[in-house]
C-alpha cells in the first residue's frame, strides 16, 4: 500500500514503545498485521521494511492503522488504539469515531473501544461535537436492513466466561439505580471508566459463540446507559456516538428487541431533546418495523409512545391519537406477572407511559390533559426514581401555568426545585429553565418573584 507522511513528519515513538513492550521483531509485527488484514478480507503484504517506514513517521492508508493496533493488541493481550500506535493524527479520530455503524464485528469492537478510550481522555472532538439528525437516522437504516452477524466468537486474548458477563449485567443494574437517584453528573465518569478498563478488555478477549452474544448484549446495555448519561450531562453530541455503538452491539448480540429499544428510547428521545420531531417518529417507526412480532406488548407500547411524541411535536393530532391509543392498548395487554419481559423494558409501566403522554399533551397545548397525565405519572413513580419524579413535577407545573393556575404552579415548581436540587442532571435543569420561561409573563406576581428568588438562590 502507498504511504503518506505524518504531519508533522517525525519518528513514531509511540509505535516504537509498543513494539518494545510486545517484544516483537519488525518482521514479526508485519506478519501479524498481514494475518489480521487477511481476517478482514484484505491482501496486505507488509514486511520489516514497512515497519521501519512506520517508525520513521510514515503512515499507511485506509484501515491499516486500526489493523496495526489490533495486531499489537493481540500480542500484548489488551486493547490498543490507533492513537496509542501514533497513527491517529487527529484526522482519523475526528472523522467520526463512534458515528459509524460498523460493517463487521471486528470493526465494531475497534470502534466502540476507541470511543470508550477517547471519552476517558475527554478528547475535545467528542465533548464539543454537535448532533446531526442524519447521524441518528442513517444507522437505523443500516440496522433495519442488516441481519444478525454470522459469528462473534474470538480465539485471541484473555478468556471471557459467562460469569464475566453476569458481572457486567449486575454492575449495569447497580449503576442504573444510582443514576436514577443522583443523576448522570455523579455516575457517568464511573460508567465510562468501567467501559474502558473492563468491558473493552472483554470485547477484545476470547469467547465462544454463546458467551460472545451475551457479552455484546451486556455491553450494549451499558453503552446505551453511558449515552443516556451524556444527555443528562448536557453532551448530546457524545450521546449520539454511544447510542450508535449500542445499536451496533445489539446487532452483534442478535437482540433485535434491544436494538429497537435503542432507537425508540434513546435516539428518538435525543431527537426530541434537540427539537427534531420528524426524526423522532422515523426512529420510532424503524424500531417497530425492525422488531415486528418479536417483542412483548410492553416494548410495543414504548415504541408507540415514542412515535406519538414525534407526532405531537409536529402538531399532527390524528397521527398522535392513533399512536397514543395503540400504546395504551399495548400496555394494557402486557401481563405484569408473566416474567417474560426482558430486563431492558421491565421498567416501562403505566407511570412511564403517563409521563410520555404528559409531554405530548403539553406540546399540543392540552393543558388539562397534560396536568392529569403528569399527576398519574407522579402517583406511579416510586421515590427511587428521583430524576423522573422531579421532571414530572416540572411538567405538572408547566401544565398549571398553561391553565393560568400560577400560585399552584409555583408551589409545584418549588417541589421540583427541591427534588432536582439533590441531583446533578442537565436534563432536570433544562425542565426548570423551561418552567422559569413559562412563568416570565407573570413576573409581577408575588408568588412568581418568590419562586424566582428560590431559583436564583441555587436551590436547584
């Protein structure tokens, strides 16, 4: 392959250090790179001279940097990124780590591990990135038309067993509960470090087919949680990367249902946060189409509720009423005693559906219905769902403002302030800001001035 110099041209000391750490000769590394390339359908013919050129600062084109990182990583028994081998040069990473729905399982592992590592390092291109609606919709098409990966088993790296997968699942469950109680600002750094230091190594390890499917499923759930927490910390551009990778991991797991959940509960809600109603409905419908007949009624209800949200924001009353009605009927058909619901949808109960509908009614300007749905949601959410309860209170207060019940809105808003003040949640803060804006026309009233004073005092 033709090579191009690094910019600026300088010796690749990172690659040199890794070669020394791996105790690998130049010819040995070239052979390993060619073997990894062959696994990916590439006819690479590197030799010791090629490695010498890399060390002088030249960089191979295309997918070769990732293959070199994989080859050295296998020798070391751990994940190695293209940044570590000195071949990232800013362009490869900034071009979109985490934004692609990888075509193969090895590519998916490489991309998601690079995302974890880049996030831990707080790369500027991640934290400052914007969200493009197409970056959410296009991967959904890849998922929709793509089949389950034929094979995910690996034979190199540290051995991964079913007990390791169980550990990831139980860790995820514990982190979900902590996130609900304290908000993403407190918990997300723990999630990201766990993904980078533990899950990344597992994905790059060796495992038989059945364990591999389960591992990809567990990694998908925790990756989606990291994305949700990115939304909760005000980083939507980072969230979209995690969501895309969670969708790809779900495909490798062979779990179409969870893939649909990522589309409808994650990507669709991110589109809602960003005010892209058409994409909300598109993503929710993709979830329904891609899982038709393959998910329980509770999941169908969630997918339909997400679609209803998009129609409400578009002001399409007929389409909203149709989707919302079907969501209600689907949830009514769910048997809470069956125990058949997968863990990722078990939480979606009447309170969550009422919460979704409260948003819809608010966006349609149906104040009385919004207030009733918000109250129903609050009655059903347990104390442990602190963020959800705080948002529900803010929603109820907004509906009360729409009904011109200003004094009651300020009392409800104060409760929201007090509850959300116990969390580090950007989402919670956004709902409070929205309520504050809605109260602005009534700034002359004493109760509103008192609420404003509480807000300025930093109760939230």
